[in-house]
C-alpha cells in the first residue's frame, strides 16, 4: 500500500473542514428560499441526540431527503462528532424566507419553467409539504 504524502493529507483535511462552513447563497423555489446550515456553528449549539433526531427528518429543498446522497451507509453520529470537534467557524446563515417575500442575498432560482399546465399544480403541492 502506498502512503499518502503529508501535503495531500493537509489539503484533504482543509477541504473537509470547509465543507461545513458555507456562505449565504440561497436556494429559491416554490417552497421559498432556503440556505444551507453552517454545521460548524449549529453543532456547537445542539447535542448529538438532537442532531440525530433532526437528521432523520425531512428538510426543505434542495436537500429534502433525511439521508444526503452518497451517505446511505454513513453514520450521522460520526458526522456530528467530526464537525463538532472542528469548532465554531464562519457566520450564521440567513433565516428561511417564505414564498413571495423579499430575498436580499444572492440565490439560485429553481422555479420550474415551461411545464405542462397540470404539472405546475403538482410542483406547488409538493413544495407545500416542506413549508
């Protein structure tokens, strides 16, 4: 087995530490505007039991699944412990903005376009589930 050079280890650790420290770019659609949580701040405020309960709940888009893609076999306890050990860093993200209210931050627009007439009602209904 080949050893990983130390510089590569440092780059990987640095990239991982930035994963939980995001900026305030919103995701807007029929559900309103949501922001990715700053887990490095959040995990300093809640305990592991609270996180495990929250991680198993449905979330607003763009990540409505309680299990993030590619994490099916991962344990949320490990994610919590790793990110919490990194300590607090970054700024709090803006609060959720309901549909139709003014958004003052940059955001990606996920509003469906050119849908057949009946499908737009299904999209609106699906968005209501998460609000």
